[in-house]
C-alpha cells in the first residue's frame, strides 16, 4: 500500500479535532521524510521518518485518544 499525503493529513485532522491542537506535517525528501510539529514548526513532536512510519505513529496517537475516551 502506498501511503499518500491524503492518508496522513486525514489522520492528522482527526488528531487535531479530538485534541484541540494545531499540529502540522511537513515533508522534505532531502531530510528524510515526514515530520510532525507544533507551534508553527518550533516544536518537533516526531522527527523525520518515512511515510509508513509516520502513518503508524499517527494511528498510535488516535488509538491512544480512543482508549482514553472509553
């Protein structure tokens, strides 16, 4: 399965909505892939990783949010 930007942004939207945060994703192939940041990029939540690893990271956050609600 190819992980697209749309897959990642969909999960990020869910996280931002549920946590009332403003996390951002940015991509730079020359630096190693995707990065999750907060505070307009000044705080790094997850350093640069490939798309599949970022998808797993975001899915883990969503799973944690779901667990806390139940």
